[in-house]
C-alpha cells in the first residue's frame, strides 16, 4: 500500500472475483478483509458465515473480520467462533 495505512475491505455485494481483484489491488499489505452481507437488517439465512472460512483459505496472510447487520444477539458471537477477528455490528436499538 502506498499510504502505509491499514485498509479494511468489506465484501458486501461483491463476487469472489471482485474480492480477489480488491485484495490484489491492495497488494495484501496492511489489509483486513471483513465478510459482510449487504441486506440491512440481514435475515439469518443470508449471513453466509461459511464465507469466512473460504476467505481465510484464499488469503491466509490477511486478517479476517466480520461486519454484521443481523438483528438479535443469537448470532453475534458466531463469527468469533469461526476465527473471525475484528467485528463490526450495525444494530439500531429498535431492531436489536
């Protein structure tokens, strides 16, 4: 990376090819990849948390994160169990 600053790439609405292109453009240095579903709030059936493993296998040198848009607390800890490091939870109080 030319700036030397860390970069977070969120995968929401991206194909695997677009994710690959973004990772390559960032040169994988100082890059955190955050899995995300773009639906807000996101139904549990659309979270696709297994994608975290797919991304970890493809980009083992990059830390993985998760940006959650689901409601309720039941799945909030699941990405951490899948070895996802940083987590961002976007939960409006009226939907949590």
